[in-house]
């Protein structure tokens, strides 16, 4: 990269090569509501810092991604949950082609990262994480299943039980689910739920409603889930990405009795409002 400012020319070389948010396991991307992996990772970590204000050491039993697309939130949460270093993913770095690169040092770091990831995976297996992915787009689900296989192979070839695709991915419309019957439908007990939401603004749902109405409907369904969990003495933690103030306001009105916090970030020139919730 070269940058000229007044009489100073600055030349720099990226040691990463491809941008670091390109992890290396993705075979397909969502066409309707794409989110960069680094933004998803930051949102997940920020949600858990938010949860600590209301409950220390919240243990998540179920990761539920209602608009799963090709899996960005799924994989970024798993990396966070299993403390899996991104350097273990299937990609190369420009640094590896430079004369100063030391292969032995890098191999040692990879070995240590892999050992740590396997140790955390074994410990986490004692309290198995339920994974529930939903999208009513069949192409998105098919792409997600392929990405799951890539992710499992890349992360830990010896742990084939890391994700069970057949039990995890459902072609369903979140807004039409009967929350009270979800345990019978999925054959899992939800427990404490982490719910990251990036709705495709009605595109994949064939929803012609205005954004405010659509987000209100999403909010009502989330509130319904929160009430069910509360009856069972469980908690709901999550966040939703809102494209404008109307959507953000409509969703917030539904979250009665929940702790809320909002922050902003920019992607593709759009100001995204992220509404975090805990109940």
C-alpha cells in the first residue's frame, strides 16, 4: 500500500495478505444480509460483557441462530466458546512468503494453539452445547451444511462430534414457530439461550411488511421465547442488528422487562444499531 500526504510517501506491506476477517473455512456467503466475520465476533464478545452486568458467569446451554444464513454467527460463537485460535483455520498469510519468516516458530505456535483448543473442547464436551440454526432458505441451509463440514475439518479433525449438522440445521421460518413446542420440535432442552439476530430485512422470509412492522414481529417472537425461559428459571441473552431507528424502536418496544443496551457500528456505509438484551 502506498500513501502520499504532502511531501511524505508512506509504503507499507500487509503481513496478513487477505483481510483477517476472511477466516478460511467459508465456501459460501449469504447474499441477502452479509456480515463480516470480525464484526460478528466483536458483537458476540460485547454481548457477554453486557451479560456480566446482570449475571456473573452466565453458562449458555443453547446457541440459537434464527436467521442463520451461511453460518457467520455460528462459527464465530464456536471460536469464542472453544477458545479456538483463528491461526488454526485454513488460510495462508503473506508473512509466510517473506524471507524473515521462521517456519519452526510458527509451527510451535500452531501446536500450542491446537493443544489449547482441544483441551477446551474436551472440557466443554462435559456440558454439551446445543446448536440450533434456522433459515427458511434451502440454498442458505445447504451452504451452511457445507461450511459446517469445512469448519469441523479445519478446527479439529478428531472431534467429529463438534457439531451435528442433521440435528442443528432446520429449514424453518422463525416467526411462524410455536415457541411452547420448541423442545418437542428440536428434541432438546433449551436451558440458557444465546440468541444473535441478523434478520435479512424480510427478504428470505418473503415478508412484505415495512421494516418497523417486521422488526416488531421479530421482537414479539423473541419476547415470547424470553417468557418461556423465565418460567423455567432460565435466561435469554442476545442482540439484534437494526438497519435504522424505526426498526430499532419497534424491536425495543417488544422487550418488556428486559435489560437493553444499544451501540452503533458502520458496515458498507450503513449505520447499524445493535440492540443487546438480557432477560
